[in-house]
């Protein structure tokens, strides 16, 4: 019989819980667009309406591994977010401001 996660978690040591929490935080910081949309409780149809495109076009964007920054920016903004492009180096990170004025084209 399946056990509730809360029961299993209660049996974990504090160290194991801390490792589990840290791993969870890592995983929710990185996710594909489809999972991000689902986590925001949006359907492809809802997003398509906001973005003035078809549901099929939203599905296509979610499957792309390479796209224009303007398309990604439009997708994120349609979910209520803001796209932030950064360059990460061993000694710090820099926000790239060049892409701030991107104008998205529907269906890109």
C-alpha cells in the first residue's frame, strides 16, 4: 500500500530532510517551458489566447530547444513573468540589458 509523503518525510533525519529540501529548491529553479506553464496553472489554450496565437503554436514553442529571445520573452510575459538574461562567470554575474527592448512576433 502506498504511503503518504508526509509520513515518509516525518521518518527522515533532519539531515536527510535538509538534503531533500535543497534538491527540491534546485529542481524548481530549472524547468522546461511546458512544466513552467503547468506550474503556473495555465493551459496551452489560455496561453495561446494571451499570446494571440493558436494552441498548436504554443505546443510547438514548448517543444523547441532553440528559439528567438523575443519568443521566449513573449512566452514568459504571457505567463505573468519577466525574462532576465544574465551572463554567469566564476566571479559573478552580469545582467544583459541589450535584449530589454525586444518586440515579439507571434508564432516565432
